[in-house]
């Protein structure tokens, strides 16, 4: 299952008191940008050369973690606070199609 290896490593490092590695894993989302996560999900191993990763971070670990990540696509709707691909923009503010329809129905 996705995320299993990641959890295992995190637990291992926690038990060993390897704070630095624990911290890195807990903040992995800050080290690896969404565009890279997408490529990792597509099994593009060349990201290993592009990213500056600690030596103990293996491809398997990276891939396992990436598979648990949902990539946010589209824009953040100011009303429902979620990411949507389709919507309209009012004065630079994005409103998703669902919220837009709701507003339209109120009138
Ligand atoms: Zn919305």
C-alpha cells in the first residue's frame, strides 16, 4: 500500500532518535515541489538527479511518499476554499463552477 514504506522509515528514525531525518521526512512536502511530485508519480527517476536529496532518501521511499500525495490542480475558489479547474473570475477572484451555479440559483 502507498505510504507504508514512508511510515516505516519515519517510525524507524523516530525510534532511533534520528531527529534530523525525522524532521526531513515530516517536512518532505516543503523539500519537493508539486511539479516534482507529479513526475515522481509518473516514475520519472531523473528527478533524483535534479533534486538535492539526502543520501539516505531512496527512490523507493520517494515514490512511496509521492503516491500518497494528491496534486492540487486548478485554482483556489474563494468561496469553498477548494481547488477547481473550471470556474469564473470576478475582479481577480476565482469562483469555481459549483459555487457559481449556487450563486446563480439564489437570484
Ligand atoms: Zn467553490
